[in-house]
C-alpha cells in the first residue's frame, strides 16, 4: 500500500512539474520574501507584468540574488522584452556563473533569437555542470534545441 502511495505521489509530481516552468525550489531567503512567492505564482499564471513588478520589489531587498535576476529574465523574455531578459541573465551569471536555471533560460533566449551556436554553448556549460548528477535544466534545453532544429 505504501509503495502505491509513493508511486502516485511521484507520478503526480512528474505530471505537475512538466506542465510549468522550471522555477526551482524555494530557498530560506525566498520563503521569507513574499514578493518572490507571489512572483513565482504570477509566473505560473503567465502574468508577466505582475511577475516583473514583484521581482523588481524582491530585487530591491536582495540585489545580489542570481535567482531573482533569473526570474526577472524569464518574465521579461516571456513578455517579449528579450533585451531586458538578456541583461538579467547576464547579471545572474555575474553573481553565479554556474546558475543552471539561468543557463537553461539563456539558451532558450538564444534559440528565440535564432542563435543556435550560443544556445549550444549554454548546453555545453550545462553538460559539464550536470555530468555527475543529471539535472532538469539540461534536459529542458536539449529538448528546446531539438524542437528548434525541426
């Protein structure tokens, strides 16, 4: 009975996570910042202006957060402001050059710009970071590149 329950939970988590953006887990500092929690909810709802507003407020409290810059980049990219997205991705990578979420989203941004060479460069960086432990970001960017190649 316990194994059936565990399998059901795992299956539900897999289905739920595949339907939404890869937004990562809440860290302790995230869970203390209501703007981040609300911003992530706005991302899930695809309410880009709301998400941008909330993450800008969160960034005022945590200016050195690679995660917040990554979320802002994602929201700007999805809202159509690729230049602003690239700025935030660059700031996130300045803070944390190995930020897997940013590498994935930056690769996706390059795909949207038609620059598969730079997208593949982000994929290569993720491959080296995910060499010992598989990571979702690598799989997501690989799939995005496969779709772009069709």
